[in-house]
C-alpha cells in the first residue's frame, strides 16, 4: 500500500508540474493537487507513527528509516507552510 502511494504521488507530482508549465492550472486543479498532497502526507505520517510505535528507538538504527523520517517531517513542514 505504501509503495502504491509513493508511485501515485510521484505520477501526480509529474502531472502537476506539467500542468503548471503549460499554465493550464485552474482553481479546481490547484485544490485537487493540494488535497492529494494532504492525503499522501497523512498516509506517510501514519506509517511513520506506526513504525515508531512498533520499533521504538530501534527505528533510527536503519539509515533508510532516518531518511524516511527526514522526508516525512520536511513534507509536513512544507504542507503546514503551504496551508497557512
């Protein structure tokens, strides 16, 4: 499920960039992209919280998990700035 979310998010990011470059963006498409970004960020945050709950501090012993943690925190920070 997480891999599908990652792939779908990557595809939608590409579509969003394409729409913005063509200057075809409407208010509806902007809202759609923001909604998708919020949903994806929530899914990733839930995954992070569950893994931290299960693994505890051992979560941070794997470098991929540290990278994932940094990406999720950056995504949430970016989202909070974008929504304000």
